[in-house]
């Protein structure tokens, strides 16, 4: 096992999702749920 020093640890790029990509995925899921809900259970506007 190789021990890394502090400079080598700072240079490592992770493989996780960024915050923006996570927000985009959550936003798309919420939008799709809203479209399905509007199609299955349409409500009239009160105007």
C-alpha cells in the first residue's frame, strides 16, 4: 500500500456527481412526476 502525501491527495479527482448534475436530475424527476400527475388527475383552474 502506498501512502500519499498532502499534495498528492489534493490532486485526486473523485468520480462522484457534482451538485449541479444532482439538482438537474432531481428537477427532471419532479417535472416528469408533475406531468404524469397532471395527465392522470387533471384539475381545472379557478378563474
